[in-house]
C-alpha cells in the first residue's frame, strides 16, 4: 500500500491541487482570503509528502544489499519509483504554490 499511494495517488493529488486552487481563485478574490489558497496547497502537499516518506522508508528497508530474492528486488525497484514519483509530485505542488506567495488572487 505504501508503494501504490506514492506511485499512483501522489500525481493525482498534484493534478487535483491545481484544479481546486484554480477553482478557489474567484472565491479568494471576492472575499480577499489569500490564506485559503495557501491552505489548499498545504493540505495537498502534506498528503503527498506523507505518502512519499512512507515509500522512501520502504525503499531504504529493501536496500540493494538485501535483494537476493527476485520479489524483494521488484519491491525495491517499485519503492524507488514510487519515491521518485511522489517527490516529483511534491515539487510540482510546491511550484504551483510559489505564485500564491508573490501575486494576489485578484491579479488576473
């Protein structure tokens, strides 16, 4: 489960973060609530990082020195791939969060 969350759900969380943040822009501008936009990114980033840290822990426990078994070697590979996917998704969420620090929601 730790592998699949970071491998499949983390990229979906990044896309959902983009959609929800875009949908909230009109409301944030109308109500002058820029902190609501930050809250959205915090929630999605925390969920993505939690899954990535769990996959990274599994990747470390199934290190290459212990992978004499083919099943463990596959698990190690998938855990590394999930860690990379989760890390990339977390970086994407962080990159989408940067404009919220620099620009007002009413900029457009």
